[in-house]
């Protein structure tokens, strides 16, 4: 149940959904071009295809849906006229979509995810966005309607159907289909053979020279370097090629001379090579390539009458000429942590044709548009990384699924039926990034079957001679990577404890500390980690505590001692698995509802980032975009208490919530978006160096909140942040008790000690003795089952919340630097819950962080916290009565009275 659904729990007895069942459907064949009307519903976003229905005696658009065999559900707010869900008997047994766990259909759905309505008159082959509801649409013979799930604007300039009216009207030759699952067998590209072949094409082991030429082909040299990086990682061969290109930046990047405009495509290739090989794109070959790109963005096209040479339209990178160059330039900036100018990203979106394909040429608006799979795949990858153009990416994906042949291949251009290696390679990369694993595997299988004897690839399936142009993209596809993710970086174990920990942490085994293997065993035992996927809200409960589940994942990521179990948790969240009550992580974050909780969204995004998943495509959402939407522009006024202040996050009333959300934005490269939230976090620091636990500040001084704020500002960097971190660490150190512990809400707290270890490890040198003492304290609070007590002197017994924090915190790894690769792991089986597994009864007490903000579907909702994100308000009724009516201070008082151990 979503937050919006929960809002109406008290009204459930008297308010019901208005669901309409279908009449006996007229087959599509009963209609003709001049008799009856046809409706098409695209179930593509839900794994289906376009389904059609017919009404031989049409009246309204609403009746057409039902007479055509579809069922619908309206919203509680708007009644049956607002189509919220649609089902069809032949698709998934009539299940209506979106399902209740995705959309409550209580309030009007958000404009980015709803069934949009499109119409076409007889003889018209262009869709028009309907300005009227289906009940008000009066039909005539020959009319065609379409329903598409996604988003659009009032003018209907986005989100159009990917099929034309002629494709679905009566008498059409077929029903459009996003494409059946390819039947081509999967396979593996021989990467070693491909790399060996590529190395053999290098002159002097450093450059590509075309046959008959005397000068290097710099573009192919860069492409070869990408392929070598994908196969071998860091290597002497790759270093030689990279050094050669670094020495020829001027020749490659400025072909017309150093005093002339650069070639943006070349500069982007060089910048990407620097980023892939862990070099600095701001100092590659003596040039700041990122600065070069940002300074060469076109402010206008020829239509302005004063266009800059090399500019086709506003937003172009100068002299890019082709879409590939535009896409690579945007990607180079993204990988450098720079937000590309919005016009450059929008320019890519403008190159999409009506069928969803993307043209390879930087055309101007209104010019003929003809897409191809290779360009479409590359741009989809880049826009997926950039975010903000989900509709374009979705349409590109649909185009690719339609273009894929049954054997997995893709043709190179419109009208071709021949499989193209380059097109198949780029399409495979995009489909894998977008989650279409089966299609990507089929494409790679086709590539594997068309790899030539020497290891190289030809241009097309019938070629017998290998080609340098085709081989590198095939290698990247075969390696399961792309220029968006390619890197030579390997996980490097940090020292223990780390000083400003960076890179991918290993499982430290420092002396005098707790037994982390036993701790991980406790966290992953079947009685605790239900079905290997989530922790519950309490003994005997079937309800997942999503916040605590993410805390456990953080702990497993920090140690690296059970990557398989970590994969199980991550996949459960990413695939929006359901708990025993049918809830998903969406119900906890409230994403897509008016009650979206910034801290919870940030906490989820941070986990995705820590394990190498894309937070812009995690759990079915662009979490980074969703998080940005929760940043408050000003304090809310009664009765709305969602925003504590400008720069705070909505429904995130704690320093933990603020901190986790900021870290998620920073790790996603959203420095500009995080600027105001960082400023607000800095403003909460007290003269002593401490932070309060709640926001608005209650003027308390809290070790846990100070620790998480210090980790956040350490990640943010800068003189102001560094000064604040130093002050915070000194304050934390001053609070250590004689036994090595630290004070928390439950007393001598395990959670506080663990967080203190993480914070002090940011600058371990001066605090080595205090860190060791705190770790010894944690060891003293570990029980024989591997779990940890809540606090010294309190009730004995292992507590899951305390244990997640103790295990992860003992490593000393900051949440801002936490990295754990899941490479080499496999999806985990989902066992049936064991009725014989005993429940472990745990104590209450200091939770070290319920996750923050509001639980999207009520209940105690997932507190937990290795990284707690704030006060948990138990049920939506509590949200409504406390947050809205009583205000922040009343929430704090009520929370402390009812749940003193979960104050964050």
C-alpha cells in the first residue's frame, strides 16, 4: 500500500475504487476503415505488447475501452472518468496496470507516470494529445484511440505512442509489438582473442595507422584503448597507447591548429580515456579537456543570424557534427563530475525521431530524421546516465526492442535486414544498462557467433575480414560494460583504520576489535534475514523494515564478507521485491507520492552507489531526480510541516536524513543540486562542533548525528567543510567514556561507539588510540551468537539494529566512501520461509537511527540504521495528525514518549 492509499485507511469502509469490467469485446476484425472505432493500449512498460480492441457502434472513448475488452479503474479522488489502471484479459490474466503497489489510484497520479490519452481522426496518421477525458470524447466511425503509460505535458509534446495510427487502425497489417524475446542463443565473446588481435594492429604498440596511410588514426587508437581497458584493465599495452594519445592531444584535439576551435568529438574521446584509465582529464597532455568542452558550447544556431562556426543549433558542442560527438562530450563531462549545460543534454533529446530512434547527424529541428540502432544505443546510455529525459530513453528502448531480430542482431540502418556488429554492440550495451538483460545477452550471443577466427569482427554478419572500427564496441559489449561505466580501477583494500578512506573497501581484520565474521554470520542467518532478502519490523511480523534492511546491506558492503547475501538484499530492493504484506521499498520511500521522504530516498540511492548500481535506474526509479525534487526551497507553513527550512529535504526531520541525502547527491555528481542542502547542514553545527539529532534543531548535542554530518562534509570537501569536520571530530573525541564507549540515547551506546569510529577514522592519525579503544569496547559488547547489545549495562541480548551499526562501523569506512563491487556474484535463490527457524528475540533501546522521515506506508516503517535518516512516524495517520496538525515539536515529544529508542 502506498502513502496515498494509507491516507484513506480510515475511510476504507465507505470509499471504494470505481472499477469497470468489459463488455463482450468486438474483435478488431469486426471493424473496418469506415465502420467502428479501434483502441490500442500499450502495455510495453509492464512487459506486454500493444493490445487492440474494437467497438462497431462507438459512442465515447470511455465506452470504446470497455467494449474493446479492457477493464479500467478510476481514482478515489476523481472517480471512474480518470483512467488510473487498465487491464486486458489476454495479458497476465487481466491484471490491471499499474498495480496497486506502484500506484494507489487514490489521488490523481503524477504527470510523469499515468495513462495518457491520444486520438486520431479517420485518415489521420499523427496522434493528437486529447485535451478531454475519455467520457467526453465523442467517437465516429474510423476513429482511433491510444493509451500510453508514462508522462507528457499539457501540449502533448512528449510521451507520444511509439506506433502510428495507421499501424493499429482497422485494416492495418499488424499490431505493433515492442518485440518478442529473441530466440538467439547466448554466448561469450572471446575477449582475450579480440584484445590480442587489436594489439597486433598497433604500430609500435602505441597507435593505429590505416592501411596506406602514414599518420595515425587517433580515433581508432582511442577506441582500441577502450577495448584494452575493458579486457585487461591496467596494463603496459594500455599505458603505451594512452601515453601516445596524451602526447598528441594537440594533433588530435586541434586538427586545424592550436589557435582554432577544437574538435569536440576528439576532445571528448581523450577526456573519456583519461577518466577510464584513472588519469586527470583536467591535466591530460597538458590541457584541461573538461574546460575545453564547457567553453565550446554553442549559444545559438544559424537561425540567430550570428552563429558561431561549427554550430548547427543551440546546445551543440562546436564542430561535433555528428550525434556521437555530442553524446561523448556530454558523457565526458558527466564522468568528470561536471553537470553538462542543460542545452547540451536537451540537444541529444531533440535528435529523437518519431519512431524512437535517434539520428546520427546533428540535424536542426524540422529536418528529416532517420534513426539507427547504434546511435540510439549510445544516446540512450548517455541520457540514462544524465537523467531528466526518461521519456526519450523509454522511447529509445522501445525502438531498440522493435529493431532487434529474433537471433539477437540489429541492422545497421533503416530498411536493412543484415546484422551489423557495431549496431548490435551499442544496442547490447544500452539494453543491459536499461535492465533488458535477456535482450542484451541475445545480442552478445550473436556477436560471439560472428567473431572471426583471428579474434576481430567484421562490419556485418557476412564479412570475412576483421575491421578495427567494429571490434572495440563489440569488445565492450562482450565485457558487459560501456563508456559510461568502463574503468581500469580495481578494488584496493584501504589501511585500517583508513585516513580519508577512498576506493573500494576490503574486509579489515584489525586487532582488538569485534569478530566481524561472527557479526556477519549473525546478520545473515536465516532467522534474521528473511528469505535472504530483508529484515522484518519485529518478531512475528511479516512487514519488512526497509531502513534496517539497508543498514544491514551497508554493513555487509563494508566488510565484504558475504557479497552473495549482499547481492540478495540489493536485488530485492532493486527489483522492488515484496515483503510478507506485499509492500516494496517504494512504500517506504514514498517516491512518486506527495509524501516522498528525502532521507529514505537518499539512503536507498546511497546503497545503489555503494554497490555500483545506477541510482538513476534503481528500484525502477531515477532516485537522484526524485531526491532533487524533495529539496525544500523555503520552510513550509502550517498546516504543512514537510519542510523544516530552505535546503532541508521534505519529510526528513533529522541530521541523519539530511546527511544521507546529501551524500547520495554528491556521489551521483550532483554538486550543484546539493549546494543548498550542504549549506543548511553546515548551519546546524553548534559552536562546540556538535550537531543536534533533529531538525529544526532541538539544541541537543548528539554523537551519532555529529559523526554522520562529519562524514558528509568530508565528502563535500572545501575549506568550510574541512574546518567543520575538524571541529566535529575534536568534539566527538572529547565525549569518549573511560571504557571506550560513547554516550547515546540508551546510555553507553554500541551505535554511538561504532559511528564514532567511522568519524574519527576520517583523520585517523591524531585519534588512533581513541579508535582502538572504541573498537575494544565494541568487542566487549559482542555476544556469542555474533550479535551486539544495544548498550553496556542495559538488557543483554543481540539486537539487529545495534549489530548492523557495530559491524559496519567497526571497519572505520565512511558511508561517503563505501564501495563494494558485486562483480562475480549471482542472483540469489529465494527460499521459502522456514517454519522451523526460530525467531531471535531482540531488545529495544538505542536504534542508532530509524531511517528518517516518514514511512511511506505507515507502521513502524523501517527504522534502522547504520545510517539512520531521522524520526520514524509510525503510520500515515500519525503523519497526518502529527506532522500536519501538531507540528515538528509535537512530533518530537510524541516520538520520544512512545519510542525512546528510535529517536532518529
